[in-house]
């Protein structure tokens, strides 16, 4: 008779120890960055979700082996992520979800990125940072197309923060990536109008809008008499 597989107690214990170390490190980082303690519950919820997944599916006793994920790593988009963080103030309670979603996107697991952000929105349904992040993740998941779910998420972000430049800017960016340049133009113009003159990233929005106008002019040129 086959014996039931038993996981070594030491390996199981070490898994929980490392999980505790990671949790302590995350909260130490939040303290150093002076994140509002009222927002720590969002981060705690994300950690508890990970702990629950480990408890249900973790198998520390399995032997290690090479795994082929079949995921295609995403191209480096660090410049745009930096701009996003400037516009959305990365060090907020939503930061943990954005960081996790960015990591999933980086390895090509866009579905997981969407799921992470949906988890955050269930906890904070009026958070404009999470809705904008979800909209970006959905657009990436749907082959860089502004699909109905992505458009809904962008529109929800704009409803929640009608005077914030980030949602219209990233909706415009999604249209640019989809090759729909004419649709992108009014959203980038709106984002520029909503951006105060003394904000550091205003110049980047203006430069992108100028380049887009040049592209649209070049497309229209052959049709002119």
C-alpha cells in the first residue's frame, strides 16, 4: 500500500518563518516611508491573502525542479512607471498592490496583475490609484487594446477624481499603444489642462502631446490638397 506523503515539519515551519519575515519587512518599509497608518489595513489584507494561499497550496516538501512558465516577459517600461508613480503618489496605501501588479506584469502574467488590483479594489472601491492601475492592467491584458472592461475602469477612475490628470493621461496612453492616436489626443489635452503649472511632470505630458500632434499632422498631410 502506498504511504501518504508527509511534509517535513521543519520545512513547513521555515515557510511560515519566512512569511513572517516578509510581513515584518513590508511593515517596516511602510513605517520608514511614513505611510498613513489608517491605510496599513490594505497592506495587511494583501499579506493575509498571500498567507491564506500559502496555507491552502504551499508544499514546501516538494523537491525543486526547473519550471517553464510559458510567460513572455513584458518590455521594460520603467520610465512610464516612474511617471505613473509621480502622478499617483506611489507611497500610499495602494502601493503594495501596484508593486505586486507591476511584478506580475514584468514576468508576463498580466492576468495575475489584474487579479491583484481587483483584490485591492474590493477593499478600497473608491481608490483612484487602484482603478487607474486596474485600467492599465486590463489594457495590457487585452493585447494593448482599450477593451470595454479597460474603458470602464478608466471612466470609473475619472468619475472618482475628475480633476486628477492621471486617469485621462493613461487612457490616452492606452489609445496610443493601441494605435488609435486621434482618440488619444483629447485625453492627453485634458490631462495637460488638469495639471498645475508648477507640477514636475507637466513638461512630460506637454512633450508627449506635442509629439502626438506632430504625428497626427503627418498622418493628415497626404490628404491635404
